[in-house]
């Protein structure tokens, strides 16, 4: 069966809120939303808005831990959380990226109405996440200390960082299941349910932080256990949700996995997307080695900066994920005209929206930093990072638009290469070349700014090439090229 078949037969009647003249339901009672019909601008923004809110909520989720540690601990505790968090991020971000690859595959199957294969793809994705979570938990527990030594974690922070990491590794399984399940729901047009579940988990996390870390005086260990507990509740809730999708493709105990040949096609989309996210985390790990040379205050300052940066990073990343699902559904149903219009809207939104938010954050940067730390040196370092990088952050948002567009078109290899070259390699080479001559944190801040330009130089022509190739194939009436089909 051709993946890009536009056959819309066998659409059983389901309860909907509204429809359209083509007879294709736009929104199902079980939460799935079709994005290959209806006004593009309204549909895209309505689809992206819950994702934006979810990523901001995720930022508040992380801020709760950071604020408790920063206020009731010290610079070394904050540094311990930052270093341990980088180790965890490599594992987690791979599956956040893998989830985006799943979105690309599942959205195109949903758009093409291939429901039997859709059910198998969902079951296979969850099985991969569960198995990987078990494996990575074991590896993390065994090699946690080696990771921290490799990152030059200060001796004063080593014990706390190791304890925090070992506890948080126990939350990898539900985090991976959550991210893949989230990718499935995004592909089906449902971005509201993950938002509601994450909100509940965030409230639980804050409550447990206050009880364990403050009320019971468990400190950093209490923060870690609070986070893991909330993650397990969230992961199990999301797993339960995808067993209650439309009966044609919901996850059930007896669902068969994809056959080996089609599994490789799913992995071809998921693994490069995961590697792209992992390369970004690896880049942060490598840069962390340079930051460590400036002392604990610089390390803690970057941890605080990362919390403020999240108000830009996560919405931009979320919008890219939304664009992947939107474009994937439209590509699956053969609507390339809607793909190009969505990209035009997204470019404009990314540039102007990010610049407006950056301006606001710069104005309130000082009280924001003071919220996290009372240490003067940490405060100075965090503010410097904000002032150096935020004026150029719209470039990162534009990166996410093109990454989301490429992934929606089924091209995950180019974003992976872009992350490897622009982030993991270029930033490190930049620091290695300039720090011996200009030993200042400004070198590191500008490594991020310039790398965004380098990445765009790769992504923009690649997107134009892929889109034109697909547009030409459609215009000639030929089937989509093999590399852009799941099956």
C-alpha cells in the first residue's frame, strides 16, 4: 500500500464537533484532529498553542526544582543539579527527538487514513521507548559517576550531583514513554491532552518539592524524588490515554508490532531526529567542559540562564514540533499547497514573536535572575549570558521552523547533520580556537549565536530542495520518492 495514497474510503462514522464540505471529519470525540482541512492559519495556531503552553509549563516544572535548590541550597547544589541535568538530558532529549520522528511517521499515516498500519506504528513506538528506558536506566546507574568525572564536575558538588543523577535515572522509563506517547498524540492533532496531563504533573511536582525538600528537610534528594514520582504519574497517565484513542488505531494488549522491514522505515525517521536532539545535548556537554574552567559561579550562572532561556527555547522547539505534525498530515493527504502556506506563516511568527518575547525578558532579566540566586557572582554571569544571546535568539526560532518543515516532509537526516555540524562540532571548535586568545565567557555565549547562522545556512537550501523535489513529483503525477514514504 502506498503511504501517500489519497484514498479516503472506509471512514467509519465517528462523533465530531464540526465537519467540512469534503465529508472528512475535522475533530473526533476521542481527541484526534485533522489538519489537512480547514483554515490553515487558524488550524496551525490552534494546534500549536497547547504545545507552546505545554513547553512553558514544562519550564515552570523545571523552575520549581531549580528555585528550591537555589534558595535552600547553595551555588554547589545548583551546579550539581546543572551538571547532572546535562547527563540526563542526553538520554531524554534523544527520545524527545525520537518522538518528533514518530510524529512525522504517524501524522502521515493518519493523513493517508492507513489505520491498521497506524495502530502498529503506535504500538512499536511505545515498545521501543519502554525497552530503551529500561536499558538506559541500567547504564545510567552503572556509569553515572564516570559521566560526572568526564564533565569535570567539581569535587565539592560530586556527591550531590551523583545522588541527584542516580535518583533521576529512575524516571527515565516514564519520561521516554511520555515523550513518544506525546509524539503520537501530536501526530493525531491532539495537543490538549498532553497539556492537561503535564499541568497535573507539574502541580504534583511542586507539592512534593515543598513536602519533601522543604517540609521534611530532605534537600536535593527530596527534590529528586519529587521529580521522579511526578514523572511516573505522568508517564502512566499518557500510556493509559493512548489505549483510549479511536478504536481503529488505539493501543491494545494484542496489537502487533510493525514487521521488520517497516520497523526500519520508522527508525529511519525516528533515529536521526533523536540523534539531532542528542547532538544538541552533547554540544552542551562539550561546552560545559569550557564553562567549568571559569569556576562554580559561571557554572551556576549558566544553570540560571538556562531556566530563563527556556521561555524562548521551549516555545520555539514546540512550534517546530507542531509544524512537523501539521505538515506530516497534509503531506500524507497530498496537500502540498497547505505545506508552503504553513511555512510562510511560521517564518513570520518565529521572527516577530521571538523578538517581542526577547525584548520583554531582557527588560525583566535582573529580577528574574535574582529569583533563582542571591549569589552576586552567579547573578553577574547569568545576566551576561542573557544580554549576549537574547538579541539573536530569533535565529534559533527560525531554525526550528525549518527543522519542523523538513521533518514534516519526511527528511530527518538533514536536521541531524545540521545539529552535528553547527552545534556539536562548530561550537566546540569555536571555543577551542578563541578561548586561548580571549579567555572570557563571551566567547561561549557567541558560540551559540554564530552556530544558529551556520545551521540556517544548511537548513534553508535543504528545505527548498526537498520541497521542490516533492512538488515536482506531485506535478508530474508520479508517486512520492521512496525515501519520503513510510511503507
